[in-house]
C-alpha cells in the first residue's frame, strides 16, 4: 500500500518540502514595444524596457517556497512564500489586521454643508438618491447609527407604536393573494446587511432580525438559561437532509462580537448541541429520557450519554422509525461574522447574531436502484486516512501527530524564532496552529486522548472543548478576523476506528484572500510561518 500523503512522519516529526527555484526560460517574443510609464519628480522618464529582455531569461534568485502536505491528506497542501513570511518572522507580534475604521456619511454631509455650503436637508433624502451599490457598501461599512437607521427605513417599512421620534416597535406586514402574511421588505439584501451590522442600534436589530418569529416559523425546541439565554431552532426544510438545528443567542442577549461571548454563553450553545445529539440517539435506541419540556442538567446529560454508549455497544442498532435511516454521525459548524460586497457577492454565510448549527448524518440511504448508498461525513475521511496510515507505518497517526506538535521545529529552521505551534491547552485538549494551514490564520482544536465523537466526550472533555472553541474564535477576532468558518471532524458512532480524535478547524476569511484556482486545486497559499502566527495568537490570547 502506498503511504498516505501527510506532513506527519511515523517518528512524530513534521516533514517540510523546500522549493529553491533556479531556472532558465526560452524567449520567443518577436517585438519590443518601448513605452513611457510616467516620470520621476525631476522629470526623468520611467520606461518599460525591463519588460522586454533579450535572449534567454534566467531566474537565479526566485523566492524559496515551503511546501507542506496537510496533516490530513484530503485537505491538500500549503505553500508558504518565504519573501512574505520572512518579513513577518522579523516581527511576529505585529501579525494582525487593523480595526474597523469609523465611517459616517452623515458626518461627511454635515461637514460639506458647513464648510463647502453644500445642499441642506436630512441625510435620508441623500441616501434615497444613492445608487444601490453605494447603499449596500454604506450598510456594510458604516459605523454611524444615523446612517444605518436611515438606510433601514429604505429597506423596509416599520411600525412606530410610540411615534417616529422613538425606535420602531415592529416591521410592517401585509398579506398576499393567498392570504400568507409576510413582512414589507423593499430590498432584502440591504435588509440583511443592515441586520448584521454591529453598529445598528439594538432596538432596530430586535425588530428586524432578532425577535423570535421575525425570520420565519421555525419552532423553538430547546433553550439554555443558566446565566445566558440561547434558543434552539429546528430547521425542517434544510439544505442538510433530515433537517438541522440552529443554536442562536436569544434576542435579550445580543452578541455580535466573539469577544462579547461569555463562558456561560458558549456552554449554553454547546449544551444544546450535545443534548440534541444524545437525545436523538436515545430516542432512536428506545431509551427513556430523563425529562422533556426543559433543558437537561449537566449530570442528567452525562447519565444519558453513558446509557446511549451502552445501548450502542449492545449491537441492537435498528431504528424505531422505519421511515427514517439509522443515524451514525454528527455534523457541527459555525459561521461567525457576515460580509456582503456592493457587487452583490456574499462574502460569508452567517446572519443575525452568533449561532451554531448541528445535524445528524445517516449511515446510508437508498440509491436510485434501491441499493444502499453510503452518506458522506467529513470525519469519515479522517477515519479512512488514519486506518491507512497505521496499515503502512504500524503507528497510530494521532500519537505521531501530537508528538510532532510537541517537538515542532520552525518551518524555516531559524534557531532564533518562536518554535511552538500551541496557543492554549489543558489536560484534555490543545489549541494550535496547524503546520499546513488551509487558511493563513487557521487554528485547530484537538482532544489529547482518543475521542472519535461527542458521544465519547465526558463532562470534563466537553467543558474543555467549549473553552477551546471560545478561546479560538475570540483570539482570531482579537487579531482582526471578522469572518470565521468552524467545522468539526468527528467519527461515526458505530465505527471500529476507535483511535480517532475529535478535531475542530477554525478558518478565517481574510481580506485580499478570496478562493482562487489555487484553493480549487487544494493548494493553499500562506504568507507567514505557522510558528509566528501561533506566537501572535498567544499574545492576543493574553490580552483578552
């Protein structure tokens, strides 16, 4: 069997490829088109002759590129350009993005009126005349509530029970020809962008996007109330087959920034995830639930988890509902942050405050010929890989991976720079910068002991995971990340591969880094060494 492609050697070391390009290029150009590009301050010409060399062209000092296969081969390879990374390595503490700049059209118009004698009139009149792309751009970028409130009045119709001098108390509704009631929204994109802008006054957020029911009729089927308030919405008609669940911060606990999340908030959101998975499995296996109509206590949840584990180990895996498949996997994800371009391109998928999503994945469904069709789960790829790794190397992958992280050497082998990939750890989990990042700022959270899925996670491990997830997202936000996608790689509940570890990946969407042909080919381009990014994360974590 061919060895799986990974940066983790069986000896517990990271393997890094080094490209040191030096090559010659044959020149087939026929013409030289001399032209003037501009002038220097002294009037001297700047010409383009360097673009028209004669004869063969040599590249003798091309940038060194580090190629690192991802630890998990199905995630491709990372390529770090030394020219970019070396600059950041000199000052790793400066890694980060600038804070969001203040933006106010209302202030600009007032200055124009006062200093330039510009036209008088309310800001809303000017906003109404703006081309739609500029309205969208302002809705995304403005930090001025007066801009946003005026734009909101153009995006929808409000109800003002206390008069227009006070915030709206609701959104206007109307009926269509079929008698269906729906909100009066004139521009859905503008409405969504405004509802996601943290600078929008909370009273407007409340009536536009946060109040239960304003986004539709999805039933609330769970709630966390222990020093927090989180709703669990059921999405029956979901892009995920068999439905999914969204755990949203409630409208009386507004959380638009990761650094506003409290430990209780994160525990509440994640409790609903664990509870839903354990309860669905218990129902499927015919177990009696401790209670309904309220959230299960932590000790009740732990007892239920153990009962489910015992029932699964008994071997009776028949679903009680013959119309449903047998669910053997969990899916969890978090789209944090929102971005929308004036071109109409949506930059990130989250909306209306912090929420996380989860679902369950069937083992198989019938195909178009009635045969079993195995259903996809990303954690299956981990299980397949570590099985192949052990077959080739006679070594457990995660043991080697943790050893490689513990004994990491800098990618550029500079003895003076920071070496560690770790950001935070306790005795259950570690948060670290992966050696090969699928985003320049990717972080990963991993259990230290085998724990294939959340059903194997006891109370202490669940608490550690919740803490690590919160630290990861808050650290990234502290560095300037505004949009982060997080995913869980977990094994099947009935998988014989018991040495799998739970892994979470946190992937920021950074400015100037859209997905391109490189990413489509699973070639991920990096501009800093993972050790320097880990150093910047540790520094950011200390400031939280």
